[in-house]
C-alpha cells in the first residue's frame, strides 16, 4: 500500500455529531470488552492454579521426540507396507504349517471378520458388502496368490477378480475350479472367537455356490487365523514400542499434580481426563479406562461423581489405547503422599515388589513351546512357595486388545483354561502380562491390599522383552 506524503494530504473533514457519538460508544464497548477479558484471564489463571482442569487444556510443552503421535496420513504407508510384508513372509509359512492350499476370508459390511482388519489398509473403515478374499498357496518359493472377488483391491494389496455384487460367489466358484485346492480353510470355530468370522448366512451361500464336491473340502481354519493374528514382524514390534511409550506417558500425566489435586479431584475426574486426552491425541481406545482407590481402613465409598482422592491413597488404573492399528493394555499404580512423606510406605513398596516378582515367574515359566496352562501352573506353584498370594490372567494382545493366542490363566480359571490354555506359546508374539498379588501392609494395620499390574511384552526368539519397560516404583502425587 502506498502512503501519501503528509504535505500533500488533504485536511480531514469534521465528523458529524452522530458519528462522534457512535465512535465514543464503540471505544467504551471495546474498553469494557478488554477489561472483561482481562478479568476472565485473571480468574482463569487463578482457577487453573488450584484445579485439575488445568490438565485438560492444551499445554505448551511438547511430547518428547520418541513419543510423537504420527498422523493417519503418516500411518498409511507404514500399515500398507507391513500388510504386504506379512502376506509375503508370514502367510505362506502359516498356511503350510496348518495344511491349507486355500484360505477364504468372507465378511459382511459392518459385521467384519476379526481377521479382516489385519489385512486391510487404514483407508478401509469396513469390509465391503460383502468382501471375499481368497488366499491360494502357489507352492514353495512362489508365495501366496491374493485375490479380492468383487470390486475393491484394498489400496492395491489384492488382485481383483471383478464381478457384480450378486455374482461374487459365481466368480469364486470359477476361481476355485481353476485352482482345484485339496483343503480350503474357512473361519468357523467353536473355541476361538477370533477365528469365527464367517456368518451362518454367508456359509450357506458359499456351500450353495461350491456344491458338494468343493464343500467337502472346507475345513475350519481356526489355527491358521489364530496364527496369523498372533504372529508379529520385528518391524511391527518396533512400531508397537512407540505406541506403548505414548500410553505410558498418558498414565504418567494422569497420575501427577497436573491432573490430581488431593481432596478435590475424584477418580472419575481422572478417568474422563484420560479418555479425553486419548481423543485429543488422535488415538483410539478399545475400552473405557478405570481408576480405583484403596486406602487405609478399607475401600472408600464413591459419591455421585466418584471417590474423592485423598492423601495417603493408593491409586490403580487400567488403561489401553490403539495406535497404528495396535492395542495396548496397562495397569499401573500411584501413591498420594501424606504431609511430610517423600515416598510410599515400605509395605506398599513390598507389595509392588511381589507383583514384579510374579511377573518374573510368569515369564520364566512361560517359555516358547510351553502351553499357557503349563506356564500358569508353574508360576503359581513357585509364587506360593515363595510366600506370594498370586492370581495370574495374562492374554495375547496386538490387533485386538484381548488377542488371539495362548492365555495364561483367567481370573476365574486359576486351575487352567479349557482348550485355549493348552495352546503353546510361540515366538514373535505379544502378551499382556496381567496379574495381581495380595499383601498385608503393616503400615495399614495389616490390611490386605491388592496390587494389580499389567504390562505388554514380546516373546522373541531370544526370550521375553518388555515393550517399553515395566512399573517398579509408584507414581508419587504431592
């Protein structure tokens, strides 16, 4: 913009009286608005200095570099690349291990097979109506042929055999006749929920299309589906560590004076802060978080808005997120310091140490090749010999929070889990080491306190490895 030289400017015309009045009123209003804003800012500053609501507002500090939450656009190539690698390296081995020439994953829109999400890119929110995916083993050294019968190639991860929606099963029959497989796997199972994705109606349509000759070749692919979901690439484990670090960071924030003001904040305030924090980070969740309170004298009664957190309380959270398509599951504990305290009482620390020891024993007995029930029995027996009061209920994790694979106990199956507990632990799988011990805390007059821990770990070729460490000391809230 070009400005005129002052000496060349025309004199300004006087404003009319009405205009002067309007300008004056505008100035007064602007002054009032500014004053109100300043008062509001001062009031908000005072409020945030004493309120846990401060932690719900955007914070100036940034997440540490290794805890960065990547965008969905950045996730897209990572997820597509790992799907391709899994198809090329894991799937042929798994199909041959379980003895299948062909595997069919047939799933309906908004009623997806549990296997489907692990085969689809991030741009796919749901299976198409319907989706028919065919995997055909071409033999050693040739890999597995991947065909989508219908219209979608799922971002180039499948070859498409194009058909009209009403002709998909006709097209599938033609493909099967051309390949003439001896054994065809379908996802039906009485024992494994992750391998039971084929609906009854779709099975009837499949059987009608194939006729007796090929229907007789259909067989439950339950262990193929379980194996596919539980097996992890080393690159996936690296990605999972980043997601786990973020989960740990959210817990550390929640169990701090950023969020908790003793005598003011309730456990439900913390729960909803955690849930909102996950949403603001752009992450997913697979269950609503929980925060429980234990204190000397027994469990406190909850009010209409939860239990008010007091000094001397022990807090416990169960928290999980979803990032890069992977689920986490964590249980950690915190202690609210009494006046003059700098650490939790020794009795509480001993209970936590016993929980850590039970983690060690569970992993010691849960070696690759052992069944979940063998690991459970061995760990419980040794823990009891050491004077620990244990309960163990570990589960696989990964594409689902409660994932496919061998469980090590359940809360109501401490003598062994029927059927699924007899499945062996395999290398390159992930597990939530979930358990609790009960310990009489001397400083709490011998009161029995429950110390629940859960931490995700990978069973690798050279043994167990925590995904991002484990809790060995309390979060301390001042």
